[in-house]
C-alpha cells in the first residue's frame, strides 16, 4: 500500500474564489488526504497518494496553471527530463519522470509522455548516465549484470530493479503511468532512464520514439522557494511557458 507523501505547487491565484475553485477540484481526486492553499504565497500544499500529474491536471481544469515546486522531503525527490536524440526532430523534449521516495526502499514514479507515436513503451533505468549518444551510450539495464553472474545453480534471479514498468501512449501521443519501485532515490541519481518500445535494445540514436534523460535530484517540499532562476533571470512562469512549448507537462 502506498504511503501518503507531500507535494507543493505554485499556482497563480487572485482571490478566495480561486482558493475555493482549486480546493473543490482537488477534492474530486482519489488519494487526497489534506489540502492547504496559501493565497499570499501562491502555493498549494497537498498530502496524499495522488500522482503529481493528476494534481496538475485537476488544477488546470479550473483554468489555472500549476508548477510542481517540490515533493517529499529533502534528498527524497528526483526528476528526469526525457528527450529524443534524433536529429530529425526539432522539439526534442517529450517526457518527464517525477520521483519521490516514500519509505526506506519504495520510490513512486510519475511518468508522463507527450509526443511519441502511439504504442506500448518500456521504461528502464540504465547502469550509466552517459547520454552523449542517446540511449545507445547508457549501458545495460541497472542490476541486470548482477542477475547474470549468479550462476546456473543459483535460485532464479529477481527482476532487475532497473525495469520500472510500461506506459501506453494514445493516438494523441500522450501517456501517463504511476509506478512504485523498490529503490531509493540516492541509488538513482546520476543514472539514466530510457523509454522505448524495446526494453533491451539495441537502440538507435536516430529513433525519434526512444527517449532518454539523466536522473537528477530535485527539491523537497520546503527546499525551493525561488521564483527567479539565477541562470536565466526568468521567473518560474516564463520558464513554464517555454517548457509547455517544448512538450513538457
């Protein structure tokens, strides 16, 4: 059973009517235990088991946008921006995996795809974080080598922890899945994730429907109160507009 966790979202709000609309929409979701909306700080705090992507959708249904500002606690969250390395594609960003660790060995993965050809895709975490050649340079599935060296007389090996699951992409090129895996966030940082129709490969760099990204640590609920990026000088909503234009959700 999934344990409740915390997420916080930046949401533009003008009055108590906004607060009421957002709260009512979120109450319709399964897995929402507690909602705390701060009109002053333009933040919405959620506790429960609902996926971050479903919360964003519920807020967007009120006519407002939302940005995930943090999830879980310090050092328990990660994110992976998934891109195609095909030179024939102009809009390369086509997916996002949000991850939050909810216990000592369970991590939830909220995987959202936008822009792939319809079909069934496999999500795997790879041994290496080298994405210089796309999925080609990421190595094998994480922990698959451990299973291979046990020998023929050993008990049947467990499925490699790098096999995360599958996602179905619809006719509009969109897919979403909420997964739980027996891993810790610290084990994932610096590795890569691949989303492809083939779990094992071989992969081709020029395949527009194979996505890859490096898993990086992200902010916990109380760790990120910045509204302006020190790198670009843009506020979070300006960056959000650019991300949406690139297919991010």
